């Protein structure tokens, strides 16, 4: 029998699926919270690193929102995954201007 999925694994399963289907997909990491959000990513992850990177932070108690984004001129073609992390009780940030959100999920804790 397969091992039951943990809540974190269930939340990250779509990220792993996107990474398998789109191996050139990049994950851009943003940090923020009640004090605001960084305008630029702190790092860029290769597709196979995305779920592993996020899992460690979620297990450490961080909140996370991920968004699969496309450009407005190619709204059906995924461009990158935006990974947003924060530690306070502030809400998830709104979608970035100029991008089409294809899929999105928020983790606020188990």
C-alpha cells in the first residue's frame, strides 16, 4: 500500500507535477510579509528544486503562496512559478500586475 500523503506533500504535489511536465520551468522566490514584498526574486530555482526547497520552509513554519504564471501575450503558456514566503500573520500577496495566473495555492500552516 502507498504511504498516506501528508498535508505538506499534498500542497506541494501540483508543484512537483508542473516540474515533471515542464522541466524548463523556473521557480522565482520572493520574500515578504506585513512590511511589504521584495520587488525582485531572491533566487531562481530549477524545476526539480522547487518542491524540495518549499517543503523545508513549510516544515519550518513558513507560509507560502505559489502561482503558475503566464505572460499576457501568451496566456495559455506557463512562464514560471512564483513562490512567495512569509512568517507573520499577514495575508498572501495579490497577483503581480501584468501576469496571468494559471493556477495558485496558499499554505498558512498545517
